[in-house]
C-alpha cells in the first residue's frame, strides 16, 4: 500500500550541470512530461518508472512499474516488489478524482486557483506555507506540522515536526539551493520536494498541482538535517545535475545522495521524455 501514502496525507489535511546546451532561457516550445525512468544499475532502490498520458492537455492516466533492487542492482523477482499499476485521473468542476488500479477512489477538492481545499493547509498567493495533520489510534495521537519558506519564487526551507502524544518524536529541516536554470517542466522541484522523481505519486501530485506552485528554478542541493528522539541527529545531502535537450528541458537528472550517519552514498540517474 506504499502508493497510497502521499495522496492519503494530501487529502487529510553556483550550479553543477552536465548539459551541453545553455538554452533554458530561450525556450520556444511547451512540452508535457511523458515518462520518467530510472536508469540501471540502481543499487538498493525502491522506485517507480512513470508513463503519462494526456487528454486535451490534461493528465488523465499515469502508469507505473514498481521495482526493488538489491545492492548489486538486481531487480527482486517477487511480484510484490516488481509489479505494474496505474492511476486514472478525472478533472471535475471543483475536484480531481484519482482512481487506483485496485478500484480505490480518492477525490481531491480544489479551490478556484487549483490548490487543494483543506483546512489543514495554508497557501499564500498560491504557495504552500504550512500544513497540519493529526490522527488518533488506540488512544494515542500522532500529529505533524510542516512549514515552507519561499524566496523569489523558490522554496528555500522546509521544517517538519512529528509529535507522539504531544511530545516531539522526530523532526527535520531541509535547506534548498538552486541552479540558474529555469524549471521549464514546472514540476521537477516539486517532485523532488514531495519525494523524488522515482516515485509515481510524487510526480502525479506535482503535475496536478494541489500543493500549489512549484519552484521556478531547478534545484541543485537539498541539505536535510534529521533529529530523532532515539538516534539523535543525522544529515542527508542530495545534489542534482542535469542534461538538457535543445529546448532547455532536462532529459536526464543525476541525483547524488550522501548520508552522514552510516556513510551511505548512491548515485541515481533518471531519464525524462516529453510530448507536445
């Protein structure tokens, strides 16, 4: 049920570059994302490859291939960890309806500007600034808050706090730096911020836009400092570089991940294609 996490929560409440063409500011066409595929080998990954279809310029179908690999990049043959699925999307008058391949239906109520209509989320001129979520289970309360700070159209900091029965259980602060390249897709920064490009729900939410505006520039570095009541503090750094097509759209995204706690590091490459 991994695929339900993001949408369920949503309903409740100087640059490094590998490109050979500096044409981002001279774009003459508008393209829609057609696919995001993780390139192999991918060591110790749990990702989705996403394939998108549109009707009248609106996303109406996202198909995905979910896979898990071991440390050597070998895909797990267990059907539970190597399967396909889809989301059907209906654009209604005041909501978006998402139907999963298992028949589950989620309706996302929308404001007039396309952001989600929820008392748990606060927007400022289309930018998400804070959200709150709380649930009770067997007499215990789990809640979390998230605050987003924007500057010049880019999300520069995200603060997250999780509470268990009113006491802080764990938290994180994410500081974000950007390249000088415009995000012509208008979704990559949001996808990375919501999860990562290897997550189909993250891409779905970013394109549909219920969380509001995305950053205007392509991100360069995410520095995430975690604090846990049991294990203490740790830091994870995600650094991104890009290969562009002749119109300035990224056709490959390279993600370098390093974690301070255990010395873990990994490089993941995503290939992107587009349709007009």
